[in-house]
C-alpha cells in the first residue's frame, strides 16, 4: 500500500516522531516553485506543515482523553481524528481537540477534512447500501479498520478545479475539470482530474477522493468516492505558494514569525490513478453526491472551531505586545482585547452548540446541527479578519515596517536596532520583535493563509453558508408564529408541525 | 401569605386561567399614569402582560416535557420556571422553553428573573452557610417547597435606583437609594427603598429582594435577601410607560400590533416592608453580595436566549410582509431574511453553549458558563436592533406611516384604504395592515421595549458584559501560547496550568 | 388658488406665525384616526408638525444668509427651500440649512421633497422642451414665480401605492394604483390615484404630483407632472399613525419627549382632481419619467444630511443624560459619544461632498453628484439606527420603563418619583425625566418615525441606493486599472477614457 | 547640498526618469536584510518604491492641471506635492491627485508626508514668529523656493521610536528615544535619535525632521524642526521588511502581484547629524510642538483619500476575477462589489469634505477641517480591511493556495497548471493567475502593508482619531440643543454661540 519501509515496519504510528519518519522515503512527485522535491520532510518550506500534523500525535500522548479514543474496530488507542462519532459528546470533543491544536500550533493542522469525510461517508454509504443494495458501508469499515491499525493520517480530496462554473461536470469542454472515472476494469477504476487547494495532502498517508457537488444522471462517471494511498501512481502534487513562504529558506527563525508550524495546501493532479474495488465507496450513485457534500460540509463548517484556538494565540500575541509597549492599562487597549475575545468565543460557542445539538443518523453515526454549523462557519468568514485587524491595531506600525532579524544580528547595526526598538525594560528587543513577527505571520504572512483566507473559503465560501441557512430557516413556521400574534391565524398546538431545524431545537 | 381567597382555595395553580384568577382581588397599591388601579387583571394596558405569564402555565400543560418538571420537593409536576437545575441538560431545557415562549408571545414573559434568582441563591446560601454557619439554605428550600406546592410565580427584585453612581450605598446622601434594612425586630426585618424597572412584579405572587452590586463592610444593612409576597404591606407599584402603551385603551385590536401579549416593568417602592426570619436568605453577609450578583447575571445573561424566540416572530413577520408585497423572490430580500436568521441563531447558539458548558456548584445546583453567557448577552445588546432594522427595511415605509384601524373600518373612507393599501391578491388589506402593525409593535411600539431596550439593559448593560468578559478572558494563558510559538518561551504540557474559562473548555 | 382669505390678504408669508395663520380656515378633507379634522392647526397631534415647518420661516429671519435667498424671479428675499440652485455652493447651503433645522427641531421639517422636486423639474422640463418642443420649462418658471411671490410651502407627491410590484402601472388590475390622468379637457387634466406616506402634505400650500418610476409607452397616462393647491377639490388626506402619537392628546408636555416639533406623513387620495394647463409640467412624455425620478432621488438622497442635525440632538441628549447619571467620565461612555459623532459626521460629510461635487445641467441648474448622494443616503439607512441604539445604551433602562409625568405630578406619589428617580444633584428629577423622554421620543416614539423609519425608506429604500451605486461604479474603468498593474494590459493616458463618476472625480 | 552630480547638473527634475537618475550615485548608508545597499535604484526590492514616486512626476506631465502648479516662488511649473495650499480648492485638488496616483500605482507613492509637513509648518512658523519674534517663516519660504527650483522630493520625519510610552522625552532612560539636539554651534545644531517607519525617506532628496508630540518646558531640546538632505552625514537607513518582499528577488514578474510599484518604509537613525541655521524652522519653542503635530495630522488624516484610489484597483481586480471565474452575474457577487464601492467612496467623500470645508490660517495657507479629517482617517482604519476581506471572498481560495509562476512556466508541469487553472475561455490561465496574485499582493502581500497596516497606523492609530473627534465634538453645544427641545432650557438664537467645528459647519 505504501512503499515506505519505515511505516511498514512500525505497524502503528504512536508519536509525532513516528509520524515524521513515516513520511520519509516515499516516492511522491511534488513540485514546489518549479522544483521537484525529493525529501519533503527536510524541506524548510514544507516541514512546518508536517510539524503541525505531528503535534496531533504528540497531543494524543500528552492528553489521551482529549485527542485519542479506543478504536471500536481494533480495541486500541488511536487518534481522535480517525474516530467515527457515536454521540454528541464525541462531536464536542472533536471541537475541544481542535481548539487545543489551534492553540498549540497557531495554524491549520490539516486533519479535519479527512475526519469529517469518513464520518460523512459512514452514514452516506449506509444509506446508499439501503437504497441500492450495495456494500460500500462494510468496505468502508474495513478500510477504517486498516487506518486504525496503523493510526494513519487520512486526507479528504473534494474541491475540483471546476472550470466554467455555469456548467455541470459532463458539460465542460474539458471533461477532466472534475475528477472522473476514465476507465473501469475487473479490479477497479482509473481516475483523472485535479483537486485544488488540498489541505495537508502531502502530509497524509491516504486520501479519500469525493465529488464536490450535486450531480445529475449524466455525471455518473463523476460520482466516484474512493481511497488512494498518497503515493499512488499517477499523482502529481503542486505545492501552493503562501504569503512569505520563502522566509523559511532564509536561515533565520525570527522573521518567519512562527518558525515551527505552518499549513499546507497543494493542487493534486490525478492521471489515470487506480482505485481497487475494496477502496471504492461510491461508484455511479450520483443521486447521493449532494447528500455526501451536505453532510461533509455540515461537519466541516463546525470544525472551523479550530480557528478559535488560533485566535487565542493571536489574542495572546496582541496582549503580549501591548504589555511590551507599556500600554496595557489604557482602557481602549483593554477594550479591544475584550472585543477580540467576544468574537473569538462566538466562533467557539456556535460551533460547539452545533455539536451539542447533533442527532443520530441511521448508521448510528452522529451528525451535528446543520443550521448552527453554518452559523458558526459564516462567522468564521468574518470574525478572524476583524480579530486580525484589531491585532494589527494593537501591534502598531512595526508589524509591517520592522527591520529584519539579519539587521538585528548584524555586527555593525545590530546595536542600533536593539537600542531603538526597545520597549518596556522587562523584555528584550528580540522578544518584542518576535511577537511582532508572530502578529505579522498571522495577519499578513504564512499563517494568515490559514487564519484568514482559508477561514473564508474552506468548507465553502460565505455564500454557501447563506444558501444553507436559507434552506434551513423554516420561514413557513415563523410566518405562522407572526400570523397568530397578528391575529390573522388561530393559535393551536404548534408542536405537531415541528420539523427540520425547529424539530431539533425543541427536542427534549 | 396572600389575601386572595381564590388562590387560597385553589391550592395549586395549574392553568393559565387559574393563574389569572389568582391575581384577582389582591390588595395592591398600583399607580398607572397617575391613576390607582384596583383591578389590574381587567385593565387593558396591564392584561397583555398577564396573558404572557399565563402562557407559561398553558405551555406547561400542552408541552409538559418542555415547560414543567417533577418537583423534587413535592413530587408533583410544577412549572420549569420554579426548578433548581441539577444538570447541564436542565439548563438547556430552560433555554428551549424560553425560545418557545418567545415564539408564542412575541414579548417578555417575565418569569426568568425569579428562576435565575433562586437558582443563584440556592448555591450562594449553601456557601454562605458553609462560611458563616448560618442556615439560609434550608430556609430557602422550605420557601421553594411552598412555592412548588402552589406553583406560584416568583419574581426577583434586584436593580436599585442607585442615585449617584460614584458612591457606595452607605455613602449616598439619601440612604434609601438602595434598598436597606431600616429596623430589626425579633420577628424579622423591615426594609425601605426602591427597585427600578422590575419585570413582571405585579404579575407575581412573591418577589425575592436582592442587593444589586458588590457591597462593603459599611453596607451591611444593604446586604439583605428576602422573599416578600407581592401584596405585602408598604409596597407601592408605579407602572412604567411603554411606547404606544395607550393603544390598548383605544378599543381596537389591530393598531396594538400584538393585541394579546405584552411585557411589564414597574418601579417597586418599599416603605418599611416586613420580612419574617423564615423568608430571609441573607442578612448582613455583605461579602457574598457580589457572588450572588455574579451568579445571577451568569444565569440571566444566558436567559436572553428568549429573544431568539421573539426574533423568530419578527423574522416571520418580515417574511409575511414581503410575501404580501409580492417581493419575496428578490435576492436582496431573501438575503436579508438569511442575515436576520444568522444573527438570531447566534443568540440561541451562544446561549445554549453556555448552558451545555455548565458545571456543578458545591450545592449540587448547576451553573452555566460565565464567559459564554456574557458573550450571548452581549450579542443580545446589538443583534435584535439589527434584526429590527432589517424588519423595518423589509416592511417598507408603511410601518410608520399607515392610517389607523379606525380609518380602515370607517364607513366613508374605509373603502379607500382597502383599495389603496392592497398588496398581493391572496391577502386582504386588513391582513397586510395587521402584519405591518406587528412589525411596528416589535420595532417601535410596545414590544420593542422588551425586544430592544430590555435586551440592551436587562441583566446588565453592554459594558457590564465587557467587564465580565475581560475578567474571564485569561490573557496570561493566551500570552503564553503566543510566546511559545514566537520562540520566547518553551512549550511544555500546558494542561497543568488550566484554570478558569479554559478549564471548562478543556474539561472532558 | 386658495380659499383662505388670510393668506390672500397677506401676499407674502414672512414669519412662522404668518405661515401658521396661512393654514387656517382652509377647506381640507382630513381624516385622523377615523375622525374628520376641521382645524388641523389647533389639533394637538398635528400641530407639532406645523411648528416644524414654521421654524423654517423663523430661521430665515434669524439667519437670513443660511435659510433664505433673493429670488431671481421676484428680487425679494424668500425661503431657501424655494430656490433653484445655480452653483455647488447653493447646494452646500441647502445642506447646512438642513442640518441647522434638524438641530432646531429634532425631527423632519418636511420641506425638502418640494425643494428637490422643482429643482429636478427645472432641468428635466428644460430637456423635455428641447426634445419635444414643449413649453414646460417656462410654465414651471411662472409657477415658481408665483410661489416665490407668496413665499409658499410646496410639497412633492411622488410615491404611488404601487399594488403588485411586479407589474407596470398600466398592467395593474386596478388602474388607479398609480396616479393617472382619467380625463383630458381643453382646460387641463383630471387625475386619480393615491400617494402613500406624503411628508408634510397637509402643511403645504401646493403639491407637485410626479410619477414614481420608469414608465413605458403604454403608461402615457401615468406620465403626468403637475402642481395642485393642497385644498384642491377631490383630495382626501388620511393621516398616518406614528408611534406614541396620542401622547400629544394627554394634556402633558413631558411624556411627548419633544413637545414642540414632529413630522407628518399622510396618504393623499386624488379623485378626479383637476390640473389646469398652466400647472402641468409633463403630460405623456413617459420617456422622461425615469430621468425625473433619478434627478429627484439624487438631490433628495443627499438631502438626508438633515439627519445629522437630528443626530446632533440625540447625541446631545445622550451626553446630557450621562452627565445627569454622573457617569460622563467613564471611558466607555465617552467612547460611545465619539462613535455616535463619527457616524453622524459621516452622514454630513458624504452629503456635502455630493453637493460640492455637483455639476451644471443644460438648464443652468446644478445637480449634486449621484454616486456620493447614494453613498450618503445608504449610510442614513443604517447609522441613525446605530446612533439610536447607542443613545439607548447611554440612557439606561429608564428610557423604556419610566413612570408617566402624571405620576411625577401626582399629589400622593409624586414625591416618591422625585426621590427615587433623582440623579446628580445639580439637576432636578423632572429635568432628568425630560431628557429620558426625549431619547425615547427619538428612538422609539414619534420622532423615531422620522429619524429611523423615514431614514430607511425616504428617497428610496436601501436596495435602491445599492442599485444606483451599482450603476455608477464604473467597473470597466476599475478593471482596467487592475489589469494594467497586473501586467495584463498596457498603461497609457487613462484620462481620455474618463466618463461618468470618475469624470466628476477628476474634473479640475 | 547633495553630492549627486547628476542632480546638480539637471537643475530641475521634470520627468520620472530625471527623478530616478537624481537618486543615483548618492552616498547613503542603507541596510536591507543585513546587507549594505550601494545602489538602491537598481535593487529589485527597492526599485518598485522608486517607481511609485517617479509616477508622481510622470503624472504631472500627462495631467499638469491635476498634478502640478505654478510655483508662486519661482513662477515655474512644479509638482503639486510641493505646493502651499491657498484655497479649499487647492486642498481638494491634492485629494484628487492622491486618488489618481493610488489608481495608477496601487500602492503608497510616499510624497504626502512631506507635502503635509511643510503646509503645516507654513502656518505654524508664521504663528511662532508672531509669538516669539523669530524668523522661521521667511527661512521656510527660502527653503521652499530652493525645493521648487529643483522640483525635489521632500519627505517628513516625525514618528520617534518613543521607548516607554508613559514617559515624556526628557524622562526616558535613554535620551535618544526621541530625536533631540545634542550640540549647538554658531553654524547650527546637531541631532541624534531615530524615526521609525519613515515613508519614502530613501526616495526623497530632503527630509523635514519634526517632533512627534506635545512637549513640555523640559523637552526644549526635543523641540527641533529642520530640513536635512537625505544624504547628510550621520544618517543610517534600515529598510523595513514587508510581507512577501523577497518575491522581487525571484526573477519573475507574476508572483510579485504588482511588479512595478511598491511602498517604502525605513528606520532613520541620526547620529550627530548637522542642521545649519538656514534650515531650522523651530528650535526650542516647545509650546508650538503640539500645534504643529495637530495641524500636520489634520492635513495628513485627510490625505488618506489616496486609499480610495488604491481601493479602486482592488475593486477592479475583484471585478476582473469574478468575470474570469464566470460568476459576475450572481446577485451576491454584484452586491459585494457595490458594498466595496460604498465603503471606498465613503473614504473619498469624507476626505474631500474635509478639504472643501477648509479655512484660512493667519499665514494665508489653508487648513482642512479637523473633525472631518479625523472622520475620514478613522474610516480608513477599517474600511480597507473590509474591502480586502471582500476581495478575498470574491477571489476564491486560489488567492492563497496557487502554485508559483515557475510552476506555470515549467516545461514538465506547466501544461497541467494551464489546463487545470483555466477559467472563462476568453482569458488565459496566466491572466487569471496575474489577477489572483494582484489580489494576494494587496490583501496579504507587499502592498497590503500600505493598503492595510499603514492605513491603520499612518497619521495616527485609530485611538488618536477618536481622541481628536472627542475633542472637537462640542458636546456642550449639542446638550443645549437637546435641553431646548426637552423643555429644560429656552431656545434663542443659537448662532451667537457658534465656535469650533460648528462654526465651520455653519459658515456661509
């Protein structure tokens, strides 16, 4: 399945170090800024993203209750990211782990897509099987058992490049603009196409390929869900550039802002990549594509609770810099920290409310509340931007005009920077510069990509949430409430009418 | 305890009708617009507020799981408003009942203050007793048993008139500007002073009097908590005017907007009102005053979830009027309804998140999360205003320029109004006017008082929440997160440091 | 022209008192809450709106430079409200007068519609004549000369009741849902239909009737512009209800909040009302209807600068109440007053910028800038609501729960209110109550209608401004700027391409 | 004065090319990322900032009315940036030039600080002379004449590094933390200290050094204003890092986003730099320091109108990308472009309103309106961030995950990128990528520094504007308006009381 002997020998990944070793010596075709990357693990621009994933393993050791579970398939302790949620409490614990990892890394740790993907698939395959007498659900459980056995990282690949947005997949001039089956054999299927901005794909062991939107009868070849190892034949990875990405190549450790952790997004191109039958979880059941997308986005929009953890770091950085500047007692400064917190906790609260209000699907797997998941994610498309703006306010102009660390460490002018960029005497100039660079990193630099732009578009752009809120908002129910009070209609026991969102709101 | 024979004969109030009857023939001194009101039950300006409370009883019959509980003291089914919460689920159910009552009445149903008051007292008396070897807790349970027996409405009276805000109670020129003990006898204490804008006081059977803020050693006589029957001697009620209040006196039913339900706030003036020892739950323990206020506001700020129910009505009214105007398909119209919903559900989600994240106090009683309760209430000081603004946008100018119902029903000009204010043919002009009046009622009129101004100031004005968020926001913890990532401090297992808010966030 | 001998004898209105007398003894058919009103001047609910118009005359005497001009038609000093603007400075002075009147009345003074109407007509009639060889322009100047001679109040009647918004006027089931010509004779035309929420119509001497939207060839009979005396035959006025309107009938002067001034909006119904040829300024030139509407809204959206004057009053009230409460030094209080001011001045600045950037039409009359007028009005649909919200924040809960003035003045309980509602000792309780009532008046009560709801819908609802900004925003010009900098297109002298909005921006 | 023979030979700079040549062969001590830069003109990271200044010369040739004036000192045509404003129209034309240059460069063109500095100095020196019988004003005019003769770029150096913000300059532990006079001789003075984030300093010919805040009697040595040539002895420049700055060093032209233009900010360190008497415009008159700072910020806060020009570019880029993605017709897309425009024009309108409302100082020089300048700048601290957020919304996730241009041009994988990142067929993939990189550049990358962070802090951070609005808001005047309408005080002719802001509002 994977050609890395390291990982084959270590049957199960336990620590961050195990994980990092598991990524070595794989035969991946990766391009980064026009160069083929042979060893991503040691590449300074890629390594921070690997470190962020490694922290998911280390946290599971330090805080097993939070970040791991006992696998119902293997009976062994595995990452919570591989868990099928069987209660509302399970979903809430995902959120708590996400916040903690956001706090510990200050960036995207890349494992939520996979987690939300196979949770969605768990219930959707169950329902496909029920409707079409297929056997995807049992195959998925077998696949999950294998993942649990090795405690692997599984990514999810959904977003097609899409071409002309006004046309269905089969209507595109170039049929590859959505990933599709190009050939079927007795052993399985071959797929071609490309998935854009795939989070953490190179840092995963397996990827689950899924359709990205509602499909019609003529899109059958696009209705393919399957798992492929990341080092499968026929895959090319082209690394996405991030703001300030090359600072990691400069040899320092201050100007990077967050020298340890970063996110990763790459374009994944499939050219006749093979998926054997065992790893196929949908093939042609186009009528279930939209259900899969909807379930996935419901989980995933609530997963953006992670940003409240990242926000904690940025609030902390802002609090640190105002202290270093000696202005932490000014009322407007304190008030801005309160405002940042108010926004940040709103993300957290709406996200966990969605989890707490979850309900069981037929498969036994739980699903969080759709309305509140969308409310949460919609805040995420705005609030981190405002928190970042306030952090820049509190940070001062140096956030964007500060000399480099090479100047600070320069034998001739270093003392001038040390003298003139000094803040409060209890901190060194270098400490002040480090915090300023962290703020730059999170508001303009490399981790602004994850904190801002990905917050905007990940799990669907703002309008996608508005559409979903619109679908769930049950105006007929609300109009009736108004008409009764306006004296147009008679009251009566409205409970009988409850459905959809309000059914969940008022469930006891 | 009460001079109303009706209520003495009916040992326990069951229905809304029982409740309304229980308010008859009481000997209260009520002034409304300069007039003494002998029978508030039949007064057109007061009755809607009584109806709103009555609906809490009727809902308990229609939906017992939602709005009632089995009393642990009496073993009988009583209103959920009288319940001591013993789990997070109990607190969430309070929120669900609050939303439903907001939906059913479109206004303030006035029972949350009392509910939150004795829940706070439950744990605070326990802790006072522990510290001071007093016996308030057992007296409180006896009092609650009595309330449960009769299924009474209990109000809470906290907000003093305050005088000069820069002075402590004992420093005020007029010592009565905060309610205080004026005399102590063997039987009990006598109190004087005034409580401003007391919600639903006249519609209650009992009131719990409490201090309104942190007290010092010299404020001992202000550290009084006790229960008084609403018809106790020495109490004067002066009814608060509400916008458009006198429309209820005009004899029609359209221009009132919501002809059935309204809120109630009055000034309550005590002149040597007696409280016997049995009904005293704090007397002089000034060091517990701030704890009581803090616990009360924690519960009560989350209780503002009720406004999401009121918001449902206003969203419904907006959806109804755009349909009557024939513009419901315009994309900007739909988008505004989505925005209203997004805001409204944010109130709900942050409120229930606070309840779900609640924890047990020493007394056994649960307390919701302080940070999230403040985040919820702080949104409530803004979002209903924006929802109201959007409702006026969707309603059109007629919301504030429409002729009266007397014109509509006028023999000579009625037909002109009918002709010219006609919207979509499937609705009558009167129906359209009724919905417009409901929007006026909720955004400018009588129920705007509850939906807007009370949302602003109830349970503490906006700055009070910002102070509380500031206290709970744990900047030291967050600064450390930032310093670790900035390379200033070393990481390490941060779990050991957890306290306060983050202790609750990361509890498993 | 008018049957009031008072006004015929006094050839020219000079003072507010003259004006008020000019309204007496007219034969108008007015209904208010189902009653026929014989003498509107002395009706307590109507009088405040008359006082507001009267102040436009008195201001012209106290500050002639600001509020009056020398008529180019008569050579005599007349109200600036009757002036045809012949320079950008003229337009800016309209704004300054509007702000001052907003400050002096705290409400809508009702004369801007007329002012903006005949300024629009001035250029549009010129251009109709040019296109169609008609002679409307000269007739309009004669009409204006007459208005200037008497220094009359002229209103503008535009907003039709509209019926089904998806149908053109001629397609409506009931042809009267837009005002139209029902008969043509040698002397003139007869019109029928209704105009909704007409500002200050009953307080005017003449009204200019205009179409409300773009018309097509089949809507010729709706393409009518003409002047009618307010007391013309066949007109019925039905007074619009306002929040708290009947407080004026209670006999007090505190609970009204602003006892002197108010706004006025009524429905005006025409039943075969005659317009002689001399007073017709468009008849059938449907192709100019949209130009007229567009010019009118361009002037009128910028006229909402008046709300910055009203905002000054509300900010002043908020500043007064925090002082009376003794909290004016708190940093969050000061900050909220700053925020209110920031918003309020944004309204003013965007409005005068539109006037300053005005340009000359072919007729010689100036027209303010369309883009900036829309930007101004669009802020007006939001900022007063936020200012009002902040005023309620600063005012405290008493804004909506305060006892009535009858209670304050009551022989038995007055002293209790005086005692318990006392704020800072340098103010009386009554003074404090008066300011609280003023805040109620402007945020919930009668003048909230003008400050909020009319700010939302007057001169077009929010979406109307967005459409207009969308039309004027010149995306092609901006896309070219971006493409040049992105290296897709070559730069070059972009000046040659200038048109539309940017032509005005870059005119020297 | 300058050691560059090029510039001495060319007595007057006319074109951008002249200007660029004038910067060659100067003997400046510049450090950039730890390296001494001998030839900034040809340094890829510095050159874009030079190009932006060069465009100010080229625009003056292409559009002389907009970007140049006839010098009153030399009678020759010079840059408008060197002009002393003698009318409101002059100030408005500055704004129009600023917007145009923002449009043409998409970044900060760096000349406003100098322009606003000597305009402030013009009136302040006049008033110092009047108070202290000094002769600074005439010296300033001589200096300006020299600048006009050569048509030089003059920068302004104000922001000291400040050290401990709670201490006055003379109280700092290190006396150099504010620039100060270290020695006085018969010929002039010597200064030491550092100015942080100095815009365009290296691209200037002269710099005017000024104090940064109110000074006291003990700060006399800090009360120094003087002009120094940029290549004066004793100055070290340390270049500020910008987000993505090194992309200019990569050899491509797409990933830079805006390959031609950029901003510049550096730290300027003075070590005993000499200023001869002729170039000293304040020496010890500490009592005028705050007036100078206030006048400067008044001009400069309104100068942020430039950001509306930069905003035009970003709106254009957003409009281009949605067209390239084929979604430009979606209503929510159009609406976001309208919103961006609404915000952008608010910046423009409030800025020009400040200029239009300017008034004459005693020196004859005009000063724009303080309140409106602060209102403008305060919007600039927020609106560009929201415009940038919306641009990222419209741009899609590729804004932050797109492969590099080296990948696009790579012989092996270039075709894959071309195939899969294709949008609408009328555009090439490269064109689409260029627009996406421009959006990245303006929202995260190099020009985000100028468009966002500098918008936040330049001319004073947000709180500085709030303080200034607070000072100018005339609450006493407004309280009186409220009290009159509330019936607490009598009306009367309020004109007599006018002062401050309202004096300007109501000036005729």
